[in-house]
């Protein structure tokens, strides 16, 4: 959706055709700014996600993962169809909202689900989300680029309906969930929702299966006798539902992880959806890419950096105390791009690609190392809530970036 942001905003003028007749320009001195910043699409893409993340740690514990997964698939499918068939910006933005609801519900669901698995699942999750980012941006650029497949944005989006299909098969047929995860059975509606206290629904299956061998112990064992007692106080304490007071107490020590992550995401999304759409190069210095293609490939390069860093946490782990440094470096990037958007001092698009790649590396590293730090430092009984709550941080940063991107876009367009 963010790669398609420019197409969504120009749908009323372009009537959803690709840029077949738009060539790179040798004169970029009079490139007109879009009436609406891509920051508007960013807000539509993140505000519903933030809403979902705000209520999820407090209200979604009674909804099992299988039911949530179905809702994610519904929102995904609806978003592709609505945006593809939209004839104006308003309908396109509604489609983006559906995508955001699916993304927010998905992230909060699968991060919480990871607490039932071994810690290495965090690295796999992070690598997967990084891979999805580059796949989405790359496939959209390939499908719509005039030098490649040259499909219309509408056709490109409709072709992506295969993704929810694969996603459903993956969760319900391939994933081996441990016994601690409530199972939803299609022909048993009573399984669609769990009891108000999840601890009443769950019991340990002591028989060992291949998936159990990969899990961390669900009980922090103090002695052998306790570990064999399924009804021990330790087990009930781990699986019971936290009270509101307990959740509020848990929040305070999590802010040291959330603030740096929020600043990193603020910096990178302020760049990606507020500034890079204003960085347009002529044919000679822009690799002969037209204006819309330049924007799409900016998104691909960014997602490449995210994928690399999210997939390398096992090789290059970053200590929790160094996470604020990533935030500082990302804010420096934002300042550089803001200055270039005003004065255009970076001479070639390749240099922009390099800085955007670096920006993505910082963002991906902040994400995976933050959640690794939470997983390591928070006790098992509090980990599921903590993972859900910390996932709010990146959304707060993105929302702030979206709100700032719109006036900054207008300021730059007026003064440069």
C-alpha cells in the first residue's frame, strides 16, 4: 500500500493507468508537488493499526489466534479489492484502512503467539516481516514498471489476492502450534471464542511432540517436583489472565525499549512518506526512471535494508543499551533528507539509494533487537502482554511521522 501511495493519490487524474506514456524528464526544475502528501496514505495505513494495538493487550485475549487469523485474511482480501477498484482517492484510502486493520491485528496476534514458542521464533518472525516488506515493494515495482511487466496498478493489486490464500493455508495446514495454543475448529462454533480467563482453557500436554522439543519450558523450574505438577501454582500464575493493575505496573519498565524504537520509526517513515516523494532526478542522474518509478524503487531499497537487518540479528546482535544510538542515527538521516528536499544537493539517485538502504538497516535492526531484548528480560508469565504492548512503539512513531509529513510537504513545495 505504501509503494502504491503515489498511484492511490493520483487515481482521479490518471484513471488508474500505469505510467506507460510518462518518460523520465530532462528538466526537473518545475516538477509539481502532489496536492496531497503521501503522508495522508501513511496515516490511513497506520491509525487503524494503532487503534488495534491499543485495545489488543486489554481486550483481545478472549479471542483465540485462529479467529483473529480469519479476520486478518478478511481485511487483507478486502483491501486489495477496494483499492484496485477505487475510482477516487476517498475509496482508495478506505482500502488502505482495511489493509491497516489487517496489519495491526496480524502483528499483535503473531507477536503474542510467538511467546508460546522458543525465543528463536522472534528472529524468524522478524526475518519474515522484513522479507514481506521487500517482496511487496519489489513485486509492485516489477509489475507496474514500464520497463518490466508494465501492468496497471489495478491489475497488479488484484493479482495479489493469491497472498491471503497462501496465508490461510500456512496457518491452518502447515503451522504446528503447541498445546498451549487454543485450537479453533471450523465446525465447532463454541471454539471461536475462549473463556474470559484463558488459564481455564489451557492445560499442559505432557506427551512430547516434535514442536514441544523446540519450545522453552513453560514453567521456570525450581525443582523437579514442581515441574511434574500440572496444577502447580507456577503453572496457574503463568497462564492466568493479568489484571489491569498488573498490566499498568508492567508498562513502566517497557518504556526504555519503546522510546528508542518509536524514534527510529518516526525518522524512517518521515523520510519515506514525507520527503522521498519530493526527491526527483532527471534522466541522466535518475537511471532513466520516471517520477513514479523512482518513488517505487525508493520503497524497494528501503525494504531491502529492513530485510537484511531483521534477518541478521543472530549474526550481529545489538545490546539493549545501544538501542538509543540507532534512534539518534535515524534522526540524523531525517535531517539530511529534509535538507536535500529543500536544496537538492545530493547529485545522483544512486546516493539516495545508498542512504535509504542504510536507513532501512537501522530500522530493521531496532525492531528485531528491541523484541529480542524484551523476550530475554521479561519473565515468561508477563511476556505475552509485554510483547503486545511494546509493539505499540513503532506505530506511535509512524503516526507522528504521518502527521508531520503533511505540513512539511506543503512547506517544502512552497519554499524550494
